[in-house]
């Protein structure tokens, strides 16, 4: 019995690893040249929270973010969001505030995680730990550092959000 189904939207600049994250979490794979499968809007995975089955549906943007034309339909009914930036892409970090604002515009206040992805490339970091933590506090979001490539902390992101939604 599925007690709860949660739509999670994953936003952030192009190239930060959003599609890879969805693939990793739902299919358990990491491929260098992931291309969106035509016709698939989201992938899902079922987990257990407090003994109850929860279905997590992860929605991909299919590259629309690069043209700033994510449709309202993408956000509709979302109960949680993930704001992703890359350790090696300064502009993607600077854009996080704007992504938060866009999600809030469409979804009001929903449980949200800021994800710093590509921590396997920490030697090439263009953001400091301090400024990332400061931003997360300012935006009142949980911060989780991940490597989709090395499969570090990816599951924690969705477990955290599912737990939050389960409590509501
Ligand atoms: P999207 O545009 O946000 O959907 O990003 P993609 O999922 O297409 O990923 C962009 C590139 O970053 C691809 O070449 C991925 O293989 C790579 N990538 C994604 N996650 C990681 C990671 O954790 N570490 C490293 N080193 N590369 C990653
Ligand atoms: Mg993508």
C-alpha cells in the first residue's frame, strides 16, 4: 500500500547534475552522457519511512532551465524541491537564490534542500564551505553535499525530504 506519493522538482542551472541525480537515485546508474529519454517526465523510487511505503517521483526539466523556460506544469503539485549547484560552477551557486524564488512563486513554501553536487571535484571548488553554509542558513534550507558520480549522499536528499513531507 502506498500511503504517500511525493512529487519532487529538481532545479538548478544546466550541467550541475540534475538528470544524473535522478538516474542515480531511481536506476542506480551513472552515465557520462545521459540524454533525456523521450516521453519520460519523471522517474520514481519507492522507499519506507516510519514503516510506511512512500513513492518519490523525481521530475526532470529536460534542459528547459538553460533557456529559462520551465513551464508551470513542471512545478504543479510539487511537495518538495531540490536546488542544485555544482562545486565547480560559480554561476550555478550564484543562481541558487533565484531558483529558490522561482520555486516559491509556483509552489509557495515546500520542504527544500540545497544540494552542492560534484564534491568529488572538491580540489577544483569555486565556492568556500563558509559561503555555502551562510547561503543555506539565509534561505532556511537544509544543505547536503553530494557526489552523484561516487554515489555519496544522494539517497539522503530524498530521505530527508520524504521524512519532512511525511510529518506534514
Ligand atoms: P543537468 O544539466 O543538471 O541535468 O546535468 P547532467 O546530469 O546532464 O550532468 C552534467 C555533467 O556533469 C555530466 O557530464 C555528468 O556526468 C556530470 N556529473 C553529474 N554529477 C556529477 C558528480 O557528482 N561528479 C562529477 N565529477 N560529474 C558529475
Ligand atoms: Mg538535465
